[in-house]
């Protein structure tokens, strides 16, 4: 799993980079089956996360000023989450939690679809040969 970090209007020091990689890297446990570093067309890794963090306002402090955006690239799917907060680290944690929910939802849909086709195949196998399609 690759983690690419981009910044806007802030400086990325080593401590912040390590903290972001640690917090976003925890999503690897949830990804499970996709965690393999197999490559697919174009030589890209199967899983890639882009983290964009930055300061929204430059001069005056009005409202929510820090922004964290996470984009997760899976095979045939892209999940994107944006969070804004007064604290940068809180914005990153909120975005990670939201992306965690999105991943679980996506995996649940995939599992339900696979089970649906398995039920259909099992039902077809119990039918007499002359009633089966193709």
C-alpha cells in the first residue's frame, strides 16, 4: 500500500509525516483482501492512498481552517473523503474514520454480491438438467 502525502500552505516536517503515515496506515487492517501488493495494468500498486492536508485560509482565522482529504484507489473503485477542522490532526483522524466506514460499506456490498451469485449457482445445481439455462 502506497501512501502519498501532499501539502498546501503548510510545511511537512518528519514528525507530521510519520504521524500521518501511522494513522492512515491503520486502514491496511481493514482493507484485508486488497492488501496484497500485486500490480495491475500500468504497473501501479493495487492500493494507493493520497493524503492532501493543508491550511484553507492564509491570513485571517475564520471558521474551520485545516483540511484533510483522503483518496483511496482500489481496483475499479475510488473512495474519497474530505474533513475540515480547527486542528489539523483532528481533521486527519476524522477523515480516516470516515474512510474506514466507506471501506467497510464497499466490502459489505462486494460480499453481498458474491453471496448472491453463490446462492443462484447452488439453486441451479439442484434443478434437473432440462430446467437449467445454458
